[in-house]
C-alpha cells in the first residue's frame, strides 16, 4: 500500500537485530544517512521511531519555559527531566557487535 502520505511494508530483522527502513519511508520523512532517530517502546502500545530533531525541538521549548504549553498535565520538574533525558540521547552509543 502506498501513496504520498501512507506506506505499508514488512521488514525482516537481521542477525544483529537491525532492520532497513524502506526507501519510500525514508523519503516520506526525509531521513538521510547519519540522521539520529529515537526509538520509543511501550509494552502495551508498541514501537515507534521519530527523528531526534522533533524531540530536540520539544526539549528546547521546555527549557525556554514552555513546558506547560506542551505537557499541561506534568509539573515543570517532570517536563525538565524529560527534556534533559532527550538531550542525553543526542549522542547515542554505537550498538554492541555480537
């Protein structure tokens, strides 16, 4: 299934746990070699990938005092802790070779 806004495919997990993001999806989200992606996982809701820049902008907004605008149900300290965690992810460690 494919059009300008939707795409569905399957990918296989390789022996080192790696997957290839299909070209159509890389093009759709303007993902380039060297880009950093965040992987979000929730045991009940599943796995999601997002460009690091999206979360970097959220963190920057929180540090500029706009945390309540973004996450009104969270305290300022909770929002700042979240923003700090995002910043710590900016330089992910290289995965271990197995």
